[in-house]
């Protein structure tokens, strides 16, 4: 079969204004970024139409290092829905350069279920990531300058919380010292870098309701604390307007197209293991304004992406998904069944069945939110009929959920028709109940973390570092315990141990740090050894990316 990039190049793209007109977006509202990409202004969002649209979440079992295929299923499902005559749009996150040049090589779907133009989407796209990086680091520069210019008058901060960001995997930048050299170089202090998807500016962009809300949230970002214990914010710095200017275009969702010429919105890109893992509220609502069915995804496994989609994104936006689709592969189930990673492509019915525990736990968790669930099975050529039948029987007879094979990777929309029909039938027959959140806003931060760790992950207890305890007291003093909690942890396990495959139970869940995202209005609890600036693997994907005869290779 052709590679992803070869398939992408073989497809004749429609002009983006034609794609927009196809879903009812007026041509005069389309702001072109070249021929095949556009920004769509947020004033087109119609809340009444949003309420009438059918929102479908795609999530997955606990991930393997190669992924489970959520994006491919999300795009494929939208293609399948359009194939059966439904007006469907997919809404996805933007890829980060870190994973693209590190582990994955690309994040725009795969095979004949991609969003296009894939090279531009995977690279600089419309510059949203660069705008977020620039806005974040502009605050850093302005803060450092403020400290430098006002130190003679006795101003200083007891603690500085604001770090820098870069959309590159670079472990060497996790901890740095700035301001070295002569005094004119600024105030010498410790700092560090996170990856751009972990930036609070990224979270703010994805959670903001409009430009005024964007500015309000930016003003509320806490940069550090004065010696009297009071917070020092972007509002105190006096630059919220300037930072909003940098994000003026980035706030508008990006319109692209699928491999079959249908509309797709790709906007925002927080990771689910270190941030809240969902595309922007504005892009989802824009898609729901113009689509009768909207498919969106939440990053990594359901314990991360889906949980944050419900508890943070939906809670704050009022969105109510009609259905949740969980994606599984035979290889992923075998990994969770204890089969060695180098043998998960081989037939192993017993190992497959041992891995059902991971799927079952995710399904129980999803149902705890009031969700109707069905399974999309990503089939590979190495999967046997016996294995597929075993998964189908387990879903339908043991779990009581719908099952459909997704073949969109190889067949495009035609390969997702069965899944699409099952989705429509399920929504009509048994749509999800109104969302039931894991915790109440009135719960303490500790109680919120405990409910997630013990009820969703399987922990027996939650422990805290001394610094985390200090932050919990500070959160109480600030009166912001009502904020939702975003847990940062490994994507490879229910626990904080990346090697605890399958179902982890009765473990200690340790919170090593707590970060206040006062602008994003959420508390980030960092568990285990998860890092907010990833490193590169021994052989990064960048070694395989090149331009050959004027064409990009390696982004697949």
C-alpha cells in the first residue's frame, strides 16, 4: 500500500472556498491561507445550531507507543457518515512539531482517512503554534524586563512560576539559568522550558469562548508571587492587550478538508498526558454550527483525553456528546494481556482475551459519565478472523456495546460505512444521558484528585509531595478550589507507572507538583515522573524527514 504522504499527494484537493460552501459557510467569510487552508471567523458560531448538532467523541483504550488510531477513526467516521448521506464534519487538534520530528512523524490521520494538505498541517500550518509560543515567551521577556527595570525601586518576586515554551522536544532546556553575564543581561534566575502544547496560553486559547474571554483569561495568568504572598499577574504587568494582539488570528478555527473533500476543522493542540488534550471549544462549536454530526477526539486513552473532555471541556462549554466511540486494536489488547511487544503482531487468542480487562475498565469509566459507548475496531492485516470474532463477542455479549470494524485507513469512507450506520442507529435508539461528572465543583482539590485516581484509575491512595501540599493550601487561600483538575500522567497506564499495562489496581498515586493555571481556570496536578518537556528518542523521526526532488518525505 502507498505511504500516507503518497496517498495525500495523489488526491486532487478542492479549493477551500468550495469546501466551505459545501457546508454552508459563506465565501466572503473565508480567510484564505493559500488555496487549501482557511481561517473561519468565530462570529459565525450559532449557539442554537450547536444545540441541534450531534456531537460524537472518539477515544481509545490505553495507548501503545505506535498509537491506537483515534485520529484515523475520527476522520474515517466523518467520511463514513457523509457516505451514508449525513452532513458530518470532523474537529481535531493541530499536530505538534515535537512528536512529528520525534516519535510519530505525522498526526493528520492515515491512509485514506487523512486531513489535507497533510504536509502543511503537520508543519507550520497557519502559524497558531508559533503565535502561542511567541505570546507565551513575550510574557517571559516582558516579565524579565519588568524585574530588571524595577529592581532599583525595590520590586521583586519571592517566587516566579512562569516558564518558557518551545514546540520542540528538547530535554536540555527543561532546567536553565537566565540572565548570566553582566548586570545589563537582566536578573540571574532559574527557569526552564515546557513544550508549547503544555503552555497555559494553549489551554486558554482552547477554552476561551470569544476574544473578550481570551483577554480576560490572559490577564488572570499568575506569573509569580510577591514577598507579601499576593499573586503578580499579566494584568499587573500591563500587557494583556499586547498578548491578545498576538493571538488575534490564532483564535479563529482552521478549515481544511479530508481525503474525500469534506470539511474538517483543525485547531489547538494541548497534549492529554500533560494538558487537557482537546481541540478548541470554538472549533467544535464552529463544526456543530455547520454540521449535523460532528466527530471529535480526545488524546491518548479514555482515562486521560475522555475524562478531561467531559470534566473540563464539556463542563466549561456546556457541550453534551450524544455518543462515545472507543477505539481498540488487537495489538493493543495483546500488549495489555501481557504479550511481549515484539510479538503482538502474531496470532495469540489467549493474550488478546487477557487484554480485555483494559477495555472493560475504560468502558466502565465512560459509562460512569452517562455515556452510551460503542467500539470501533481498527483491523490490521495480521489480525485473524478468530481474534476479531472474539472481540466482537466480548463487546456485544459481555459488555453490551455495539461493535464495528473500521477499514477507513485502506478504504476511506466506504470502509467506515458500517461504523457510521451503527453510530447513527445508536444515537437515534439510545443516546447518551446528560453528563455525570466525576466530581463536583464544590469538592476540594484533594477530593477531586482522589475521585479520579481511585474511581477511574484504580488507585488505593493518593500521596503528595511537600511542595504539592503547599500549593493545595495556597489554592484554598486564593479561593479557587472550584477549578477543575487536569491530571498530568503517563499515557501508557491507568497508573503513573508507564510499564503497568493492562489494569492497574491498588497502587499509590503520587502527586509531585501542582500548577495553578489561573487564566485557563484549572489546576494541573502532575503525577509520577511525567515531564512537560519531552525528550527525543535514540533515533528521532527527524532523521527520516527530507526533501527529495522538491517533495517532502518522512512525514508518515
